[in-house]
């Protein structure tokens, strides 16, 4: 082991402990954790068929949260869809956290949101808009730049909530949900902020470019029944179902959370982000294994200590196999490790995927149920893994730890480990 | 330049529009860009910014909607003419009437 690794472990163990004390989300099959969780345990996928500009009908995960619950109609008109998702999730997370918002020093609050991409939706909309006016750019909206700056979703949250601490987004392809949480944990450990709103968000279903890109890559999922279109690990899987969504957490240092008597949902135990450095779209299982192993090492855990592995698998032909290869390399002889997948219910929520998939598993700390990966009619032998929970949830003796995988294009890998608070 | 017909559709022949018609055009635009505002008691002689929550970006929206919906151009130097409903009517009426000719 390189000395740098040892130093990394020592540094992490000596830093402040970070905990989750609030959570707000919108997923295609739920606008609260309780609704989301109930549908995951009941095996209820929710995928719609939408008209995609220039492309006709395709399956997609669509969220139906109440946009006017936390925003005025003018805010909605000026802002972006992902800004609205971010505000809804942040406000819901705040309510869940029990923080007395009036007494919180807003200059000590940070907003760190993971995004796969931003600006495609708004740019495509304006190109379409001016196409109705002979492509005359004098019809291009003056709202374009504030809508498309990369910090837009996080910035909209600060304006809505009066937060004056730092805000930015973390662009990390489909690893972004984990990356947002990791960034927040690091900023809390550095003492940059006292409270962080962090997670991942996506509005990607509103851009035809992403649909067209995946379709022409041979990676866009389809099925006569849209709820079966996203089917990771199934032998006949044929690609990704694009979805929108968001999951934003309230993170604090443990000492602060204890001092205010907060309900602690989970503790951030360890993480790793690394890079394949090999291919823009083809995952690298060796680097993925290294990512998971480093997260375990930093958490002070062995593979056997992980009770749930929340997989990233997106239902692409090769990507699923690559992740399974990576997991088989790490999780050998781990009889208590269960493996599941949430995209089979809600599609691929892009920047929100990792954050939502972690959220759906968190109630396992309390109820000891593990939701399955659904839509497996015939398991791909190359995706067979001991512990894979298929089509039906299972009850286990205990769930103390969750490892959440999120990987993305350009070879970005992330693994985040959370544990039940109070467990050694 | 291929503008859709709807851009040029007026409920009233522009040549016959009155100042009250112009005020209603502007109020309809404001209703879209400031949907949380109550417009029932807007005073035509008072500056819009003094009685409604409108900022500079909103006034740019008014300019844009006049352009997109009615084919009316308001040069930047004339933005001040959009301060109140009365000033809007005075400034825009000849522009609308010119559209009907």
C-alpha cells in the first residue's frame, strides 16, 4: 500500500464526523421518502411515455411534485425546471431536518448540487423559439444566461431560501448525486459551512439531445410496457430510460446535530471518486473496483461489512456487466451483502440518480427490508451475483451499512458509504 | 421572414385601436409575466414599478412580448415610455395604428 493511502485514511478518521439530518426528494414514483419507499417495496415502477421534440414518443420518468408549494408562479416562469426541482427538494429537506430556519445563520449554509449536465434544455427551447421567428436572434430570451449558467439550480435554491453561504453545482456526469454529497461532507469537514444542502438534480427529460445521443449510441431503452423499459441485469435489456428528479439532503457535523437534538438519519462513513482514464463512454471495471475498495478502506470497513450495495447499473448491454464484474471482484464471500437497483423502478435520473438511489435504501436502517431490482424476466448470466435481490423485496436480520455506486461518462466513478448512526 | 400568422393577429384592427385597447394589451402581457400580481386596481397614471413587483428583466419581457405577439419594436432609448399604462398607451398607440396601414 502506498504511503499516500495511509495518510488519506488517517486524515479521514481524524476529521469531523458528518451526518444526514434531513431529506427531500422528488422521483417519478414518489414525492416524499415515504411514498418513494412504499413503491420500491411494493415493486411499483412509474415510467410515462412522453413526446420528445423531433423524436416522437419515448419512455421517461416524469415527476409530478407540486411546483407551487414553495415557489411563486413568477419564479417558475423565470427559472428552470431543475431549479424548481432543487427548491422543492431543499425546502422539503429543511422541513424534514427540524432546523429552526429563522435562527439559522444563512451565511454558514452551503448548497452543493450534483448535475449531469445543465443548459441543454434551455438552449434547445430557445433554438426552437427563434425558429418560429425566422431564426432572428432578437427573439432569443434575455433569461437565457441566468437560466443556463452552471450554478443555476443551486443558485435558485439560495434565492428562494435566503441562503448567503456558498453555492455551486458539481458536474460529474451520472456520478453527480454522490459527488454533491461528498463535496458537502468535505466542506463541512473543512469548516467552510455549518449546514449543507446537498445531493443531485436533473431535468434531462426536457432535452431531446440526450435522448437522441443515447438512441444513436444504441443505448436508449424501449419496451411496449414503459414500466418495463428500464430493466438492469435482464438478459433482454436494451438501454437507458431517461428520467428527471432530485434528492437533496441536509448534512451537518455530528457534534452540531447532537447539540440541537436532531434526528440522525445516517452517518457518512466513507467515499471515493476516481477516474477510469480509458474511454469516454465504456466503463472500466478495474477502476470501479478500486473506487469501491478505497471507499471501504476510508470507512474502515471490509466488504463483508456492507449490507446493501445500491448499484448504478443503467440497463445498457455492457455497462451492467462491467459493474457486476467490478462488484464480484470486491464482494467475494459476503453472505450478508444484498445487491439491488433502483433504476429498474424510476429509470435513470441522471444527476439525481445517485442521491435518489441512496435515499430509497435509507429506510432499510429502520425496517430491515431490502428493495429488489425489478423487471428481471430472465437474469443475464453475466450479471449474476450472489446477494442480488430480484423482483421481490427481502427482509434481513439487520441493515447497518449501504454502499451507493454512481458512475458516469468520461470515466468518473463514485462510491459512497453510509451507516446507521450509533453502529460501531 | 416567415413569421407565423398568429404574431400579426389582432383582436381589433390595429388601425382602429384605442388607448384603452393598448392598456389592455399591456395588462394582458403583465398578467403573463407577473402571474402572482393582482392587476384589478392598477392605476394608469402611476408608474407600474411603484404599484407592481416588476424589475428591469420584467420590462424586457414586456418589450419582448410586444415584439413577439404584436410585431411592435420598442428601441432601448424609449423604454422609459413604458413606465405607466398611460405612457404606454400614448407611446404605443401610433405604433399599433401604423401596423394597420
